[in-house]
C-alpha cells in the first residue's frame, strides 16, 4: 500500500482532481483552454509514465 501512495502518477491525478473540484466549489470560471491547460499535461505525464513503467516489465518468453 505504501508503494502505491508513493506513486507520482497517483498524486498527479489527485492534485488535478482537487484543482478541478476547488474551481467548481469556489465558483472560479475557467474557459475550455484553461481547463485543457490543466488536464492535458497531467494526462500526458500519466500516460508517459505508464508507458515507461510498462517497458520495464519483462514480457513472457524474453
């Protein structure tokens, strides 16, 4: 469990979700470009890290 909590991907996703919730609760108006400016880099980071992690795992037969 401790290893999962140390995951940078997990914390990036949590921070993004909290940022979106804070903007919704506080009534801060963000246009589509601002929202995408927050979400897309985090999503790219998470997918990039997942891809690198997948390359580290040895495949069957190798």
